[in-house]
C-alpha cells in the first residue's frame, strides 16, 4: 500500500500527472508503421538479389535457365531445364531430347534472406527447390525431394 508523502504532519497532495502532448498521439500511428516499412524494404532488397536470369551450364552448354521477377511479389519460371545426374548426384551430359516445350512457372516462391524456395509441377509430381545466393551473381540450386540425391547445381546470373 503506497502512502502519500507527509510534510509537517500533513499529507501532501499528489502532483497531477501531466497530460501527453497531442503531437505524441499523432506520431503513434507513424511509429507503428516503421517496422512494417523496414520489413518491406528488407524483403524488396532480398528479392532484388534473385531478380534476373540465371543459367546453369555443363561443359559450356546451358542446361537450365531460371528467370526471376521481383515486383510486389516474387515470381518466375524455369526454362529449357535438362538436369541429368549419375548415381553419385553429379551432373552428367544432358539428353538433347529431354528439353521441355515451354517454361514452367514457379509455384509458391518465397524469399528468406539469401534463399529462394519454390515448387514446380512435373507431371503429377510437385518438385521442391531451394536456390541460395552464394556470391555476387552466383547461386546454388538444390532439389529438395529428388528421387535420387542431387548435388547442388551452380548457377550464374546473366
């Protein structure tokens, strides 16, 4: 229980709390927006890392192209991908007849820092991918649920 201060045997009146200036109330909504604006800027910067055309090559031949668009929401597609691996998960010579007719859109693309995750339809299957920026204009693609182990595939930004 808090007692009021006493001066010469009499209780002193408590000072009245000062009212908050009106401009503080006006600033509160603006201050609440700052974290959201910082998050939006951070997300856009992360998306810009991926924006553009990325190519994977095997013996100087392009075996896969990934095009990423960064606008309000990140989107993209894969094109002309013919990724073949041996039993160790290393890239091997692609079959010339293995190229798809049209690009495949990225499904559910999400950026988390230096990593872009997305899915792609492959017939009735849904493949999951993870693309990680590993240097300036350099990235590695992992196929997360491949039926055989696949080592990371190196991509360079065009």
